[in-house]
């Protein structure tokens, strides 16, 4: 069955906006784009849904989340990163069950669907996110986290990782082909202060052998840089207190990852705030990719990643919200506006990060960052029908002379009125169809009382 979606604006992203544009879809695929009259002539039997004064665009790609941490929104307002992490680990271990983490991930999926995200790259410890992703209908990569700052833990951490990967494979297997087409599994050796050199080497070898994608928190803070430089800073003190030996390599995070063979996996590097031009050259040579999380970096007071240098070097850079525990929402449109504003403020240049660039960053660049730009990220014939509709009729985004400007600088995820993944409508008429929102809301309040 062919159907046509039309609105005031169609934004294919990889070609110019079409005024009065329309997109014809069949099953999970985009058949054709053009104006409504043309498409109706070609597909006379197609059903037509006209959204009026709205914009149809490709689904948004959030390249870094922690869905299982959504329930910590507003709960961890520590003023120092290291104490934030410590509190997070304690609360997660002492007050939450596996089921709670799954509910938390469900809430993150609901928020994502409602705000127009159709693909996300999630780094997670528990099985909650993959279960929630399978049932939600969202597309994504699940990066299974692995920890172990003590070299002596390397063997057992690796075995634990393998067991979790097997469990994920089994889950996807029993979920069937439709879920397998949407979801891939990778690995995430968490960060230099939580993973030993030995474990990094072992995980890199595993990833290369098994062709697993890798995501790592990298060069996020000055404390991380100090740890690698001379073993100092808050992370150095913490490891010392716990009597965990750390031999500082005396170089940057990126240089350290190069020495350990981690860069040979062309990893998705999350944050990249404390990097310089030689790091960027190394990252480009190894075809690394970057998850840019400007709000999380700003909220922790870590700084601003050198987005312009990364892009000039040709590195794929996507936009990530990070978790609701550090953002405090998963709204990628808000993230894009913040990204543009802070880049302009920092560089004292209003020519950087235009609305068009931000639209590309949320869509096709994000897809490229995850290596799936041949199937998603733009509205083109043959690609997956991952589409969203942004309402431009609200007081805060009326009038809209230019759709990109209206979306990036005047709208938010709350203006999304329809979300579709692979031709399946996940959100329309104010309701998410794949998850029981009311039930999840009630269960989250119960967890809140415990937290
Ligand atoms: Zn993160």
C-alpha cells in the first residue's frame, strides 16, 4: 500500500527544501519525493495525509544517550563531575533493580519518539535499553559498556562483556528480523579513568575480531587529562584512594588510545572537549567519529569541544544529548540550538553553525557518524521511511519565513507531531503507539519515591 505525506515544507536535507513537497512511501521504504500534484499523478491510488503548515524532515539521529539513566533526571545536580559519577554509581547499585533500569530506558524511548528522534546510539550497562529499543520500534545501536580500572579485573571484565553480548544476540534473535534490521550491538569500554590499559587492548582486539562498533567517552574533562598526564586530578586521587594502580602514559587521551590500538577500531569518540590539533589529525587518520554533546559538556563546566576544527578535518560529527542525568532532557532540537549558540558565542562569529548546518548535523551527519547514511538521514528514494513532522503553527514558531530557521531557532522537540520509523508510525495525534505511556509514567513516579 502506497501512502503520501505532504506539508507546507518537505526538507530532504541532501537536496533543497520543497515548498508544498510530498513524499511517497511503501512499506518501510521511501519511493519518491516531489510536489503533491506530481506524486498524486504517479500514485493515484495512494492515501494522502496532509499536515498543513508543518515541515516533514528525516528522523533525527541522537548519537549519544544512556537511556537507562533517564530516571535520574534532576536527581544528580552535584557540582563536580567526579562526585556526580560516584553518586550515580551508588544510587544505581543500591536503590535500583534491573526492572527499574528497563523502565527508565522505556521513559527515554518515549521522550525520544515524542521529540522526533528515530535513531539513537546508546551506551548502557544493563539489558534495559536493548529490551526497550526492541519494543519501542526505534532504530539504534546498543553499545554494551564494560568497566574495570584495575588491571587485575581485565580478564573477568572481558568475560562479562562477552556474556552480555551473547545475551543481546539471543534477544535480537528471538525478537525476529524486523528488530534485527533496526538494531545493532557494539561495545563501549567506558572511559580512561574506569578501564585499564590492559582491558582497552583486549576490548579493541575483540572488536576488530568480531567487527563490533566501539564507542568511548574520551577527552571529556580536565581531570581526565590530568590523570593521563601525570596521574593527578580528581580521578587520580580516587584511583589512589581505592589502591588501584594507574601508570600515567604522559600523553593525551587520543594519543593513549592510539598507543593501545583502540584507534584502530575507528571508534565513536564521545565528548572530545580537551583535544588539540595533533589529536584531531590522529583521529582523522584513524577515521574516528565524534559524538558532540554540547549541553552536557557545558552543564558539567567542562568546556566547548572544537567543533569547527573537527569538521574542517573531515571527521563525521553527530549530535548527542548524553543522558537525562546530565542534560536534563533528550531533546535534540534544543541540543542543536544550544550547539549553534555556544559555538557562535565562543568563536565570536555568527557565521558558524547555521540553521541549515544544524539540520544536517541532526540528520545526515548523525547517520554518517553511525555509518548508516546509506539507509537513513535524508529523505531520498530507496532509503528507510524514517520521517518526522514539525508543527509550525505554534505562537513560538509563527511566522516561519524559512523552515530551517524556524525549526532550529524557534522550535523544540515538543513541536514534533508525528514520528515514523521504517514506515511505522510510532507517534501521532499526541500518543506513542508502541509503549504504554501512562503505565510507564506511573511506574517512574514509584521509582522516584525510592530515589
Ligand atoms: Zn555519556
